[in-house]
C-alpha cells in the first residue's frame, strides 16, 4: 500500500497535490511519502517481532539522508557497500554498531574508515579481502568483527543482473570453500568471527529461495559449531520484491514466518537488509511532457525526465506504471515515453497504452522510490533532479536540484590551455 491517490482526478501524495509541488520545485523530481516509508518499515520490521533481529536498511536502494534518518529514528540500522554509504549512514544518525558492510571490492580507504568507525560487522567476500582486513585491523590495534558472505548457489528467479546467489555470480564465497575459510579466519590474530551471511538477489517474489538459502546457512553454522567456531549473527540479506505490474510478492509476515520457525531456539541474532520493499512504492518520479511526436511507425511523448534520472527501464527493461498527475480524459493511445538523452535506449516505457497528454502536463512514474536517484547520473551534462518528501499536508525539499555550476565542480583547465 502507498499514499499516492487521486482526489477529483488529481494525484496527491498524502495530503499534498503533486502538481502544487511541481509548480514550486520544477520538474523532474523524485517524491517520497513519509507515511508510506513508515508503514513499510514497520510492516517489515514488525513481522520479525519475537525474534532477536536487526533491520539494516539497504542504502543502495535509496541513500537520501532524510530517508536514512527516518529508518534510524525507527530503530533501523544500515546495510552499506562503500565508504560513501558509511559516511551517509553516520551523517543520518545511524549508530556504528547498527551498520554492516558488504561488497566485493572494499578498498583500503573503505576498510580503514569502517575500522576507525567501529561498525558492527564486515561481510567478507574473498580470501584476499579477509587477509587485507586482518592486516589493516592490526595497524589499527583492533580486531575486526567479521562474517563470511557465503554463496549458497540458490536460484532467486529474478532478473540475471540482480541475481547474486548463484555460483556464476561475483558475490560471496562458494559454499564448498566456506568451512576452510572460516577456519582460516578464526586463526587470524586481528579478526573476530561473529557472523555468517548471504544475499541471493533483488526483487524476489517467492519465499522458497530465501528458505533454501537459510537451510544451507544453518547446516554450515552447525558444522562451524562442531569446529569450535561460534556464530552470533546470521545475516540473511535482503531482496524481497514489490509490485511493479502484475507481481505477487509475499507479505513480510509470510516471508518472516518460515524464517522465524527455522531460527527458533537457536540463539542467533538475525540481520536483515531490506531496501526496495520499504522504499520502492514509497516514491515516484514526476516529469513534464515536452512534446508529442508521431511517425508512421509510432507515437512518442517526449518528457523532461530521462534514463540518467531513472535507468531501470533502459538497463533491465523494467516496468514502471505511468499515469497523468491530472486526469483529463482524452482517451488512450499506444506510445513510447522517452526522454531528451541522445540514446535510442532512453525510454521510460515502450509500446505502452497510456492516457493522451499534451505538452506542459505532468506524468507520474510510479514505484520509483528504490534504485531511482541512487542510480542517477549526469549523462549529457544533465543536472540531477530534486528530491522531495511529503509528510501529511507539507512537503520538504530533501535534496536540491543540481545547478550547471554543480556539473563542473572540481574540474580544472590546466594552465597550458588557459586563455
């Protein structure tokens, strides 16, 4: 459920007309509903009530400081994959002991920053990373708390670009190698083995891959215990999907049920890394129609948002519902919704039955609260768009629109080319 709804044919976010925000902020912009974010966080986190757990919001899905701050205020932690995300999490008020650090390519700067910060856990993804972390932790005079991210070789049945738990994927350690690597980690002087982790993919709409992964992790946890290696945290990752078109993802309670059943009485603290399931349907991208263009082949509606603002349709051929901010009722037409970028792959929808709109009117690209702004770029020297959050009957600009000056910030022309 979300809080974007029509009143007398006009789209509102909670109690604020979307068109009013567009008039004051300009277009394009991302728009987030505070009430929806709250509702989704509590629906997910509350589903695990009765089980010792920590919900670490995935910053890769939406790293706006206001969004991350909201999660922190509600008791959430942070799942990070870079030093930049660590910096954002700390600035948003996430406590270091509520932060877990994943990612296959952590640099020395990343590791040093996290060691100095004192985060809860490093999810190590290779033997060389483990050895490097041990070396750096020694230089810091500390023991780094680690888990090993295991690749359970479970098919998540999702888009291949966002599948992360198969042997062919770059993520994690082969399950067959994990026991030996844990023994090695336990023998290193500057590491403290405290966890076991995995993450099998994103936008999953079936509980069974999660359960299969958990069962393989628990088998490994028992073998570790037999070797005298005690695990405190079990990090099951994230990946629970949302409805974009006709998917039927499980409710968080249906997802949590079999997990809680299998973890009952084991004395493990569960770590979860939800992202899309919390923010995906809590945000939209608002764009203005620039032109209507027709050829013998098809009709195009050219809008001021583009693939640099929302790359998911171009990258994954993902579906996002698109609807007018004000319903005029001119009928429907099959068309492409395209942006101004000089790429044929710059589209928000292709061959889509949409309501007929005219230049100057607004469209809402739905379900854009996850992997929207975080994947945006400045391609074609386009300033990144504003981000706005609504709470009840007020709206707040939580990220200003970039200026042309922002585009060249930090760039310099060498002296030998000076005028």
